[in-house]
C-alpha cells in the first residue's frame, strides 16, 4: 500500500494525476487513526496532514482560549503540531491520540503565553465592561463562541487557571506546577475567575442563575 | 460543590462543539518547519560533535598559552609546558626564534638579562620580544597580552646544559614578576544592605492630567530593606580606568499599604453604566490596615566601569557606573489597581522577568595588606517597569544601598 502511495505521490509531483485524486487516496489511506499514526511515525507528509486536518480545528479552539488573538492562537497551534510530529514516537497507544495531542497543545500554549509579552495588552477590567455593553445589544444571537470570548476577556492569569481547571480538568496542584505558582494562588485565581465569568455570562444570559435552573 | 461542578459542566458542554478552522498559512508554515526540522535522534550527535569541537578548541588554546617560567639559582628561562615531557637541555646562548623553527616548542628557551646579548630582536611566532628596562626582559606588549609578562634573570652562560628534571618551575603568572609591571586582576566580593521603593508613574494621562499620588493616601508604598551580594572580576584598563563584571544576587522588598483587594470590585449593575471608571469598591477607600510585602529576588550580571578620582596605593577614591541585565528568579507582590485606591495580587505572568538596572556609586578603597577593603554608597534604578503593561502605571524600583566589599588581587 505504501508503495502504491509513493507511486501516486511521485505521479502527483510529476502532474500525472490531478491533486484531487491524490487527496482522495490520502483520505482512503489515512481513514483510521492507526494508519495516521503509522504514517506519522514514518514521517509521511500526507499522514501528518491528515492528523493536522483531523484535530487542528478542535485544537485551535484550545489555543484561542489562551491566546490574546487569533494570530497568536495560530502560532501556538503551529508550534504544538511541530512538537506533535517530532515527538510522535513517544506516544504510547494506551491513551487516545487526541488526548495526547491536546496535552501537548495545552502545554505549548502555556509556554508560549509565558514567553509572549503581547498577551498582557488585553488585560484590564475596562475592555471587559465595554464588551458587556456591546454584547448586551446582541443577546438574541448569543452562541457558544461567546462563552469563549467571555473567557478570553478575563485577565490572563484568571483565564489560564480557569481553562486548565474547569475545562482541561487539571488539579490545582498540577496547575501550580505548570505555572510556577502556589497551589493556593491557583485556587484563589480560579474562584475569582469563576465569579467574574459567571457575572459576565449571567449578564449576557448565556447561563441562568443556579436557583432559576433548579426551578426549571 | 455541586454548583461548582454544574458550572464547569455547563461551560464544558457549551464549548465542546466549537471548531475554529485555522487559515491555510498555518499548514504552509508547519510544512516548511517540518522540512527544516531535524530528525529527533539527530540533535544529540550534533550536540556531541559541537561539544567535542569546543573541548578540543579550548585544550588547543590552553596549550598554546601554557608557558612556564622556570629557574634555578643560576639561570632562568621560559618554556612551553609540552617541553617538560621531554628531557631536553638548555643551550648556553639565546636561540634565534622564528615561526619556521618548530624546535622551540620542545626546547627550553633561555633568556639572558645581559643587556648586550638581549639587544638582538627575536621573532617568536610572528611576535617580537626584546630587551626591556633594567635587568628585566619582557615580551613586547601585544605578546604580553597573550602570555603575560615574562622576566628572566640570573642566567649563567657558562653552564652548558641542564636537565629539565632539575629545574624548579613556577607559572608564568608569577606574582613577583607581574607586580613589577603592576598588571594584576582582582576578585571582589561585596554585600550591600539596601533600601528599596518603587517610583510610580502613570502610563497615560487621565482626563488630560496625570494622577497626583500625593493627594490620595488610599494606597501607597513604603520602602523596605533588601540585600545584595556579588562576586566580580576586576580588570584594570589603565592607571585610572578599570572594568568589572561578575554575578550579583539581589533581594529587594517594599511594602504596599491599601484598603482592600480585588475581590471587592464588582461588575457594574446598571445597564446605563458605560465607563469602567465607575467600577465600585464595596469597602470605603480608607486604610483598613492591609500591609502587603512585595518581594523580588533577582540574579544579575553587572558590567561596571570604574574611574579613580584620587589617591595612592594606601587609600584611593573612585566612582563607577554599571549596567545590570537581570533576571527575576522569584517575585511576589501586589500592585495598585487602576483607580489608585486599592490593590490586587500581581499575576505571575505580568511580572517582567528580564530587566535592566543602572547603578552609580562612589567609594573609597583601603589597602589592608594582602587584600583591599572598599565601601561607599550606591544608587540603583530599574529601567523597565516591574509589570509588563497590564497596569495603568509603571513601577520602577529604586535602591539605595551601602556597598561593602573586599578585594583580593589575583595574578
């Protein structure tokens, strides 16, 4: 099968087959995760692309939750996938490939965040309040992406801890190690982040108050 | 706890289905990066290769300058260290040396203090050395940069040969020899108890004017004690100027007194609220006694230029200026909030790790026999703000300290 693939790739390079056929063959060849993994281990570019296409959209959401803007999020994603491809041999098939990729993406995002000075540009309570005012006019069109936007409006420290604890499921002890902070700091940051986010979401009517929810 | 869980679950549920497709340029860039990336296993051989090259280079350099000054009661000579592995003899007159004569590498090189004989100019690997003042013979300046000053004396020309094993030897950087030329370096250890406080400036004007801190006592800083310790290598440039560099560990603290903390800031309730300046503080802005210690533990590599104002060998006065690139190893603290009436803990990401400090100091140096003592006041200013732009104001640290050090000459 690999020989056939190599032949088709060479043929594609020589413009014998149209790109669409090559893409179709790629899709067939890398339909399963196992095939993708095997291809990536052999450093086949098509397999790497298949892996990228399978997870990039999902992983970009993770990066976007940590990054100050979409361009930085894409940088994080790119950096993450370089690590994924260069360390793919370290993946043990015990867990899911997606989980492993996700872990790398989270760690890379955190590291990028630490290095990137631009992340501080959007931290203040001022834009948050303005954001609420703008969004209040659009309550009819609220979507899930707004939650992500709300998370992103939190100060960097708050949103990082919130992302790691509430969404990624890390324990405060692990977060403290990752961010080089005290465990108690992680807890307090999370509590504050949660309070801030809840207020924002309640105002945007994305979530209902707990009491109201119980009644309904 | 259940509510916490439901909140997290709700958030997770809401965002689980979101996908954002990256732009095409991400894959293109990734593709290019992957084409350049080393095979994971390749980096180790490459690093090993570089390491080996570095080791061999350093050994080669070290061997090249590994000369010894050897002497007996009767005569003395310069010798390449590698020559000591051979049993060679001294010849009774100076050799004519030049770079085409490889023999010098394996031979002892006798040098006479006799003026007449030393009037000859010897060529040594492209460098010249010749007679110096009085009974001393020194390599010419540019050679002495590489091998330090070489002095020979008490050579007995009547003796024809001597075994290397009979020779006493000492490193070429023999103290007595170098002192004759007054060229020595020094190692300096110092400590400096300091007093630190931040200089706070507003980044942007608010309503056309900067905030006047003096009119508001809600939040304010109080200077506090710190300490620094360092080790530096001192190297003279000429009689007046010297340069110094080394390592410096510094701990600075200052206190922030404020009324409450960030928990008390609540989001605006009224829909008509449009300005964040209207964010209210639940507690009145009075001093309810919060005392918060800001700490900064940093590691610096100072580069200092020193100028001697006046003095003699026993007592001299100096002034110096330094630039200190520094890295903050550990820092905790609080900053004043945007309305200047409150405080909030600083997020670790908001701390600027790398910073640059400038220092100015005046001091005296007292010769105390085998070592010198130095003491004097120092002022230091941190060029970049402690925080990286998240706060509406800049916070620059200012240190006042009394630096006390001991200096040991090394040759």
